[in-house]
C-alpha cells in the first residue's frame, strides 16, 4: 500500500537521503538493511505479558491488517490499553497527579519519514497517542504540552472526557489521606496507614512492516501522584521512545527521570547501530543507569528493543515485586509469542 508522504517528511527524506552516509565510526551500518531478516515480518511487539499481551497485540494486528499501515498497528495496540479503565497506568483510568487530575504523556515515531510527535501533560483525552500522531502528521512541531496540546486535540475533533475513574479516585484519596500526619486530611478510622509503593506503568508498542520499516509508540499516565506538570520520559523523543529506520526501535518503562538522564531509548538504538544485539543494547543501557545511581538504584526501568532484522528483547534493571523478569510479547502472521527477559539486578526476597 502506498504511504502518504507529508510535506515535512518528504523534505526530511530528501535531505536525509542526500546526507546519508553508509559509515558511522567506520561501521558499515547501512549495509545491515540489506541483510536477510532473521525474525518474522511484519511484527508488532509490546512490553506486556499475560492477558494484556494478547489484547494489545491482537488490537494492533487487526488495525495493521485493516489499513496495511504499521503506524495504525502500533497505535491501535496502544489504544487498547489507553481506553481500558482496568489499567491504572495508561490513558483512561490512569492514577492522577497530586491534585487528583489525570495528565497523560505519549510519543510516536514514524521510521520511513523520520518524523516524531508527542504530547505531555494532556488532560481530558483518553488516547494521547492519537493526539501525538496528529502532532506528527498535522503540525510542524514535535511536542505540544498541557493546555496547548488539549486545544490542538479539540481542534481536531477530540471530545473532552473525564479520565478519573472511581477506582483511581479512591487510590488517590487513600494516598492523600495517608500522606502526612501534619495536614488536615484523615484516613477513615478503619483505613490503611501504609501506602504501597507509588504506582508507575507505561506501554510501548513497536512494529516492523513487511519492508522492515520501523514504527513506535509509548503512552502513559506517568508517575502516580506526580507534581502537576511533571513530564516523564514517555513523550521525550530519545528517552521513552526512539525509532531509527536504519537500525530499529526502543521504548522504555519505569522511572522516567532515570531514563531521561541517559537518553535511554536513543542509547539502546545507538548501541544496536554499533552492532549490539537488542539484548546486549538493553543490558548496556541498564548498566549505565545502575552506574549513574551508585550501583544501587531503588527503582526499576525496562527497555524493549527491536532491530531491523526483526530480533527483539525486553530487559530491565530489576523487578522489586517480580522475580521472573520483565514480560514481552510479539505477534506475526504465525501468531502470538510471550516471553520473559531478565533483570540485571536479581530479585532478592526480603524478610
Ligand atoms: N516511564 C513513565 C514515567 O516515568 O512517566
């Protein structure tokens, strides 16, 4: 199917082609594109296991099959979670900020045109990934935030909706009432006084089409109870998501501040450009974050990466609750495959 080439993308492609060099630091990375694919293509991958893997990837795959456009595939997969109030870390039903307001972050990248779009702190819109795609396709900008992002979405016909589910409101209220014994909010007499770790969560969906072109999306409601206006890694190109059509793609989940500080997804893609496998590239990035945090990070980060050959992997720093390693899954025309990667810092049972 012919793909629409947008004015900005077309100009970028022309200059990109003219300026393209087949060598970077002596490595003939462009020639890699000519190698026969090792993995199956088309393919859609996501950093989710369990029931979510099937829901996300079958949603993504049917969107891809319907249009033949893998951008529809990756965003269609992300939309499944954004629209489902059962997930408290993405889209509708996400845990709100400290004021009880849900603020969403998302980014998308389109490999063939080397374009990107992102929104940060978007309120009232259930599918921030669709708005990020519109920033990419229908504006000459890369990122819109807050009120400007909302106005842009409304201009494109999105409807304002309440994103705070009753479940998320009760989680927020419990946090608020347990925050301090020096403020005026009291938990109920039979309430919980020990609040569990602050909820985080995000979803990455990456895809290769039959030509080996690369696409990606990251979407999240961000860190639960964040300071209003806090933007994590998810909408930052190179942090929560990076796609390079010559190399592959990477998406991040976990503590966004740590990912931003190492340009995590960019680092993983650059590692692959220099010849590392997706697994080696992810583990190198995780080690960088561990080193930057005195060898003992008290948080988790995970990266999912796919290269142009269709090889993919998800790994992370550590899973405080999960001894088994981070889940990930892929769908091709042969069906769904769910896998587990590894954490660099192994799970230790405490107490
Ligand atoms: N990785 C999601 C966030 O930190 O917001």
